[in-house]
C-alpha cells in the first residue's frame, strides 16, 4: 500500500514552476466484476488505471493537466502544460484566486477492514454459484444473475503549501436479480447491485443480505407476476430506504450542487430550481426533514477525510427541520458564491478535474419503528427498490417507478401490487413528509454510477436513510 509514495514525493519536490501554488493528485484504481448467470460463471471483468493530475495557480488563475507518465519528466511536462494554459487564459479569467485558501493538512484515511484480505477469485465464484443454484427451478423464472464488484483505490495528494494526504479505499457491490415471465408479463426483483454499495471487505456481502437471498428474491418476482396492477389516486406513501436513496439523490442531491446552481451544468445536466438566495430562507421540506452531508460513517461509499482539493471533510447539516441551510459546494464554488459549503470537490479519476459532487447525503433518523409507520397509515402504499426515474432539468418535477409495493389499509400491510409509480414536485413533496423512521429502519446504501460533468464523470455516492412516509401523493400503476 502506498508503495509509490516515496518516489512520488521525491519527484514532486523536484518539480519547477513559475506559479505561486501547485498540486499533484495521484490515483491508482483497480477493479473486478464477477457474475454467475443461470448457474454459469461468466468471465471476470478486470481493470486497472493509474495517473496523476497537476494543477497550478499563476497570478490567481488556475489550470491543470493530467498524465499517465509518472516519470520526473512526465510530471514536469504536465505541470508546464498547466502553467502555459493558465497564462493563456489569464486575459479571460473571471476570478482572481490569489486570496483563495489552500490546504496544508497531512493525514491518512482507510476503508474499514482494509487490512483483511478479500476472498479469492475462486472463493467468490463459489459463493456466487451457490447462491445462483439456490434459485428454485420454475419455468417462469427465465433469468437470474448473482454478482459482486470490487474496486480498490489509492490516492495521494501533495501541494506546495505542504499538504500530504493519502487515502486507501475498497468498495464492494454485491448484487442479485431474478426475472419471472409468464408469457404475457415479466417482472424483475433485485437485491443490491446499483443501490447497495459500501466500503469494507467481505463483511459488506453479509450486510447486504446476499447470502441466502436467492429463493426469497425469486419468490417475490413470482408474486409480482400474480399481483394486480397498482391502483391510481392519492395515497400516503411509505418509501423504504432503497427507494429513499433515489429520492434523496435526484430531488435533494443534484438540486443542491452549488456549481449547478451557479449555472455550470446547464448545457449538459441542467440547472436547479434552488437559487443562491434560497439558503437560509427556503422551507425545503417539513420540520421532520433533516439532511446531512456526512463523510464520517465508515462503511458508506463516499466517506473520506479530505476531498480531492485537500479540504477537510466533516458532518454538516444541509437542511435542518426543513429549512435549507447549506449547498453541496466545494472550496472553489464557495469562493465564487460567497456561501459556506462542504468538502465535496471530487473527481472520478486522475484525468478529471474535481467538481461539486454529492458525496454521502443522508436523512437523519426519526422516532418511529416500521410498525409504527405502517400503523399510522389508513390508506396508503409501501414501495421499495427503484426501477425507473424521470425528472426535469431543474430537478423539480419527477416521476419514479419501483419494483415492489404493498397496499396499506387501516394500519396494516395488505396484498402485493405490481408496477408501482408515483410523481410529484420536489419541494412540495418534501413538505409532505409526515413521518420518519427510527434507527431500526435506517440503512446505509449507495450507488457507483452517478454521472455529471463535461467530460463526463461517473462517481460513487452514498445515501443513508430511514423509511419515510409522505402524505397525499399521486400514485399509479403501469396502465396510467
């Protein structure tokens, strides 16, 4: 681990530039994806990537260049390209960054259980094969897959102000999906994959519940085939954590990214219904809504000590008792907007510049158990596991679909219904938050594939949430 650090530090010290500040961010990433489909092992997908980005500030203007040539000459050439670029754009610069503070922090950050070896390739295939074989033999079960993805990242940040930051992380993504088909309808039920990822080791597989889940997930897919369509009309909506994460992501996370609010994303991913002047005044949700940027839950996907610009990360409330307080904006966006943000300037790799990204964006637990949440609903529906989403470019009007739903009548769970969907308007939806689950309903989840930026960056985002109830929501089935 960090075996290249001594050489890198020596080469960084030998770099020369006419700028008043410069930095280097080195990233080495390796990954593997393993899967067994219908009891047949598929070839492993393996990847490895390594390189560095050099950033320089010249008379208050910053520019950068990336390289996979990590020799002394390669790093010096990249720094020179960055300096040349900074001098070329100086006449067009909109900001003078000479007064922007830079990090001088030193420290290391490690994923939990990183010192414990991960199961071997053959052991992983054995585990996946056993779970695949546990899917019952039924002619209506036409496809199933069990998989696991593992990504390991080492990152080193050095700058001319003396910062020296190292982070070593391992990300694990277990998954299982089963598709049932009866000749006229198909239904898929999943566990994990794109909505369950955590930092850690083999313990992540256990926390996901993958082992022993094959028969249950298959049974739920068959139940969906036999279920009636979701009825249409206003109901109280109980969202489980694996759907809450999508709701948080799309209708809180993206709207609060400060570079998006400032207009940087309008050509690609859109704008935001949130304005810079809304912070401190906009009632984003009901008084039950408490949203935090929290990099301090060890197993959550985007937990870290410092972001990719070297800013120290700590837990911050973005929304407290429904009131919007703080944006998802890193050091540069904070400097531009004059607003306090968080340490979320992040890049997806060595050849991308850090931009404002969601990291760990969580809803704090409330006080009600799942039984109490259900018991408080007279006419409602429980939904879990996202399968479709659509939201406008201001992240305001949305329509989301789920895999699984059960009706709730007079405080009791009733039958399963299929093709559940709901729609709303972001701020109005969150103001309809009427009950929040306690710690027993709280789950740490996350996705590896949040996309943003030009050129595109796909990054890991964590979301932890309890189950939540929303009043008077428009729900509908697949025929609506």
